[in-house]
């Protein structure tokens, strides 16, 4: 049986996202193009920070889940 954390981790790909990957994702939004270059850069940095925080929390939750499973 597949663990939900494994599925999420596969979809995230990595625990961190590069600025280049973030730009590729953000460029898909029409709103991205309405921003000034300085605002775009700030958005990219914020996106990377949020993505990394979520990935770190998922990684931590996965480890806790594995520890709880081993105790059973």
C-alpha cells in the first residue's frame, strides 16, 4: 500500500525548488506578466521559500509517520 507522503513527495519531486523551476511554474500565470521585473523576482523568492517550507514539513511528517508505523 502506498503511503500518502510517498505520493506527495513524488509529485513534489524534490525537497527544494530552484529559482529556474519556480519561474517556469509562475510563467504559466497571466498575473506573473503584469508584475514589474523587481516584483517578479520577489515573487520567485517567496515562492521558493514557501515551497521549501512545505516540502520540509512533508518530509518531517513522513519521518514521523514511519516512526509511528515502526512502533506498531
